[in-house]
């Protein structure tokens, strides 16, 4: 089981300092994100009503969140009526306890898992290991992460930081410890690597009695759960075991069956840049003779209701985990996913984790600042989450915490100066003070952070105000 | 037509050439330009760093300084974006906090009148050929706020294409952020610099003499890196120049480096 | 207090002052495949992206039976795809093109020629055994000769399925714009495991009445109470350098027969 966790991660800039200098990581991330970026643009470009779909997706989510209690109760009713059992978990610990006790009740000591952000978020694998249950990740990228005793660094492709050669090495070294070893002479061809994963996991699928999943969508109207995937490992885990346990965040509910016509257009094109992902499984409770006999749905809060209470921050709960924002983010591309200190990296992680976990830890307090506010994330977000707006909103929360006194004083001094033009003009004239009034470099220790890599600007002989005073009388003529 | 110039604090204190060029350009086009001296900073550094309440006095000051002008023109996309996107938010939050309508009203009165330079030229004056002369190879970086918040689109490129003597070359990865990002540049200096280095590499790959932008704060960051890079090296000369400084010169009154 | 009550209470507290958001508007297209009155979106050889509809003058389709205030059509309400025959040809062509684009092998044939085609496809794959779902039309596998047929009655175990080379099924419907087959475990389709464990899946689509243009046309025809499997090409992954490669856990070969 993985010994690595995100606990005690340093602030974003500290971790990013190392990753910006890791040439291989930079090359892997650049290659992968640029590949998918261009493909996404083409996939989205095929639909001339994308903006309308995006707006509909946004509004469906906002409507759902506004009536979340109603839709969750409806969902619970329909899932129960269809033969499922619904559990409610207020936090990660409770969700882990529920899943562990459900697994214990089957008498099994291993489960196969579909890739699931919710179970990453709550640390389910580690919790099950502590209870004597082995959880096998079956998504290719999750498998790479698990075999490599690594941490995920991307929502869609948790092993995006690994290139094909590294993946081959991990498979060769580690597969044998977990089950069927890698084939002799395994190459780094992606098709061969996929074949190795197929062979390694097939035995686990065939003997598995318990499957664990998340879900992309839950339909309140019908009690249907939806999992989209590519490889077929999801179908294996959702279909072959006798017991299925799905851990799903409460914000994943959608009101109606029809709503899928919007989200099944938005998600695949934004995520894997496909018209449709290879496999989608939809199930409603249990079906005699087809799939698991027991189905348990664990509805997870774990900070979501606190996020829901924030009038600016609640829009983050629209997120459908497509990861398009990661793939266009210039900061993510250079810092890598691990710097974000959670399974949710990139722009969405920077607005989600400080809300789910609060901003008390160093890394969570630094996340709202891990952005140049360039807005590329908002542009590609299929549910129009204004990530820059939420980042700035969260910066305000962090800035109000202890430890920001010096920065606050500097900002206040600058604001005072700018609100007193006479003093400002005097300050501008005083060359020695010029740097101090430069608003973009004010917040303390800025000079070094700036000048480590950049020259300071050469200051003008006189500020614009002085030029204006000399030239204002000739304003109707070409100024000399 | 009489307009107010919002020079912006960065141009006023550090890079006055862009503001001077804006005045000369507008005057050449027959526009009467005022510089209300009560203006200072739009408050973007405070707001974007999480000090919204400290930006509020500057919102009031901006609204007062530019009261009565039909148009407020500024050679800075990010400052326009601050006014257009965030002043209404500041007003709405003040209202929600029970502090009345004053800030919301100030934002509402000012916001629709503030235009970025290329918006004013193309949309209000209806010109793309401003009679400029700039015999150099130029590549254009559309800063993020101009590109994505304001949606300046092809306006800057249309203006550049009409400049006599100018050869415009396409910047690879133009839509990517340069890494400035206000206080981001000092709070995350390593990532900021990595982004800037890629932007500069792209600009150098074009062979252009001039990396043009419409936002001097981005150019400040890139220029700082360029000068640091080229110190003691034989790199081909590449310099950052604000769009206004390219649109202002004419054959009779050409651009000079000094 | 139970966690259920606690979570519900937190939700209600969080939303106490929340305004009602903008109403949902469903003004997106009900299909991107052009109607009969506009040029075909993708003409082979023409430089037009698949599924793209030129111009804003294309009439947006309307879903009959929708609730005027919410735009919702209740689940299970049958909404027939309103296609004229010419358009239906374009829809089927688009289905074939999109299936092939994601590496499915597409074949077209008549009912009479189907047994021979299925026999050929099994032979070409080197299959020695084929799983047969309940309700697969009699006679479809009449010409497969040596290939051993395994009816899923009684149900085959997962390990038994793992030893079977191929499976032949029908489908519930197919979606042209996305190149998708939908199976709902109905007659000739079998339970979900049947089309998952064997490495080779041959799916027969009746083009006359099983092909719709788009997702908005597909969903009303599906019954959410049934277990549904949507298949868009063979198993694939983008997990290595975010580049797509076909063939992981599901069937690595997908043959689709468009039955005319």
C-alpha cells in the first residue's frame, strides 16, 4: 500500500521551486498537456452550440445545488426503491468506516476499484489497508501511481508526470510484487504497456467479489448512477463483483435523466477530448441476473456543505472533474500536480481544496495564490466556474488570517499613497522611494523575488505627471 | 471629442512613454485629451492580492477623478479589466455587507465609460489605420486580461497590420500567460519566471525585433527578464514596446529608442 | 442526530439566504446533423469538421413533450427522432464515420448476407468460440461452421467468458454524432458481462429504426431502469502521455455491422 500522503506538504511555491527545475517533469507535462489541449479545442469546435450547452450545464448545476436537499432525498428514495442501500457520510472518516464495514460484511479482504476522485479525497485505500483490506486500483494511471508508490498529479491522468519509459520501468519492477509480473521484454510502446496492465489485472477482475467506485453523475429522477471511462476496468468493477460500493460526493446529483444530454456532451469533449468516451455504464439499483446483487451508495459531504454556504465559492461545486482547466493552466504545466498537495491539482484544486479543507495548512493557504489569474481555466470550464473570481475571493480569506500583517500594512500604505495624489507625486519625484510605491512589487521581500530572475525597470527621468504639466497647454497640437 | 486619459500607476511612475505616446496618438487623431490629476491607481494590486477593502478608496477616487467624461481611455488592458469586472463586484460586496449603495453606484457610473485604447480606436473612432510608421519586425503578445476578460480579439492586430513599414510576425503560443500576474510574480517567482522564459523563447523564435503588448505590467516583467538574459550575451536584440508607442510615431516624427 | 439529518441540515442552513438561480434554458441543438433543408454537415472530401453545422440559420430542433418552464422531458417518454429519409442516410453515414474514427471496424450488409458476414468476421479474428446472448435472432450464426457457440443460458461464469473468443449481439440503439452503441440487456444483447470479458465484440445495428442522430434524441428512447452500457469504439486509454491508444480491458476489437 502507498506510504506516501499529502499530509504536511509545504506551501505551493516551495514545492513548485523544485518542480520548475525538473527538466523531465517539465517535458512530460508540456508534452501531455499540449497534446490534449489542442485535441480538446478541436472536439469542442465541432459543436457550434457549445456556449449554449455550457450555459445549460452551469444552470442545471446551479439549480440542483440550490435545491440539493430535495434532489438528494429524491435520489435516496429512487435508489432504495431499485434495490440499493443509501448511506450518508458527514466526513472522510465516516465514509471510510462505512465502506470498511460493508467490505467486512462480505468476508472479503480485497476490493477492485474504479478510478474515483472521491475515494482519493478521503484516503479510502489507506483506511482499508488499516482494516486489513487490499484495494487494487484498476485504472491504468492509478495502477501506475499505486505500483510506483507515488501520488496522483492530475485528475484525469494521475500519472501524467510519468512518461512511457518511466511507466515501463515501474511495471517491470513492481508488477510481480502485486500479482502477475510484467511480460518478459516489456517495451515502452503505449500499446504494450496497456497490454501488460490488461494481463496483470485480468486475474483480479475475475476473482473480485467486491467493487468500489465513485460516479460521475447520479440522477435523482430515476436513481441512476453513471460512470464514464475508457479502458473497461470500470465496467469490470461495476459488473463482475457481487457487491458494489459507490462513494459519491453529494454535489454529483442531477435532477433529471434528460440532463445527461447536456453533461454527456460537455464531459467527454472537455476531458479526454473525445466525442464520447469509449465506455459509459449506467445502473439503477440492482438487476436480477446482471451485475452486483448488492449495491451501496455512500453519499459524501466532507466539506461540501461548507462550500455550499459560500455565495462566491459554491460555484466550485458545479465541477464535473473533467480536468480541462489543468490542461490549459500555465502554472500547472510548470509546477506539476504534486505541488498542489491534494488529489485535486491545478486551478480547480486551488479553489476546491481551500474550501473543502480550510486554509489553515501552509499548502492550503498558498493555493489561492498559485495562479497568475490568466483566466484560461475559466474559458475552458464546461460549467463556467469563474475560477479567477473564486481565487481572489479565497485570497481575501487568507489575507485576513494571522501572518499577513506586513503585507496588509504594505498594501494599506500603497492604497493610502494612491489616495493622496500630492504625496504620490512627491514620492514619484523621490527616486529612492519609487520602488516602494511600485504596486506590483510591494508586498515585502518582493525585491529579491523579482530581481532573482529579472532586472528592475530603469526608472524614467520624470513620471508622466511631470511630462503632462509641461505639455498640457499644447494639448491640441502634436506634443513635442 | 474630449476624453480623459487614465494613465495607470505603472505608466505614470515607471513607464511614462506609453502614456505620452497615447496622448500624442489621440491628439493626432483629433481627440482632445485631459489628464485628471486626481487619478492614481485602479486598486488592482490590492484587490487581486486579497485586500478588497483597501481597494475601495481607490474605486471612489477613480469615479471622482473621471466624473463627467464621456470616455476614459487607458493603455492598459488589465486596469480596464479591473474596473469592468471587479468594480461591480466590489460594489455588490459592499452592499451585501450592509455598507450601502455608494460603491456600487460609483462602479456603475464609471465602468461603462472606461475603454482600453484599442477598443476606443476601433470601436469609437472607427479607425484601424492611424497613420503610424514603424519600420520594424514586430510580434504581438495579447496579454491575458485583454485577450480573455476584455475580448479585444483582432483589434490590436488590425491596428498593427495597418502600420506602415511594420512587419507583423505571429507569436507561437500567443494566448499563453507571460507569468507576470501582479503579485504572483513575487509570490511564485519560480513559476512566474518559467512562464516568462517560455514566452521570451517564443518571441525570439519569431526573429522579431520588437515584442509588442498592450499591457505594460506584462512588458515590465518580460523586459526585466530580457535584460537579465541578454546581459553579457550576444542574443539578437529583442525589446518590449507598448502598442501605443508603435501607433504614435509617424514618418515625420519617427520612433526613437532613447 | 444521524449523519443523514446532519448533512441535510447543513445543506438547508447553507442555502438559507441563497437566491434562486437563473432558470435552465435548453436552447442548445437537439441534433448537430443538419436537417434536410441544409447542406450535409460532413461531405466526404469537404473541409468541414464532422458534426459541424454551418451558419446560425439552421433551425434548432424542438423536443416535443418538454415541460415549458423547466425544459425537462420526463424520463422514459418516447420522443421519436423526426427525420426525413434523406437525412437518415446522412445520419447513418455519420455513425459509420464516427465509429471508424475511434477504431471500430464498420461493415454494411443486408439481413440475408448477415450470417456469411458474421462467419467471416469470426474467422478473420481467429475465433474458435462465441458467446451467444439470449434472444439473438436464430440463423445469424448459422454459417459459423467450426466455431463453438456458448449460449449464456444458464449464465456463463466470468472465467468461462474469459475463455471465449468473441460475442455477437444486437443493440438498443446507436448515436451517430458520437459514434456510440447503447446496449440495454434486452433480447440479443445479453447481460453486461457478456460484451465485456471476451476480447472481440460484434454488434449488429438495424439502421432502419435503431440509429438516432444525437444524445438529445437517444436519451428519451432509453429506459433508465435497465442496466445500460454505452460503447464508443474499442477499449482505449489516454493514460500514457495523454495520447489515446486502443485496447485495454474491454474488447480490443469492435466490429459493427450496419444492417440495411
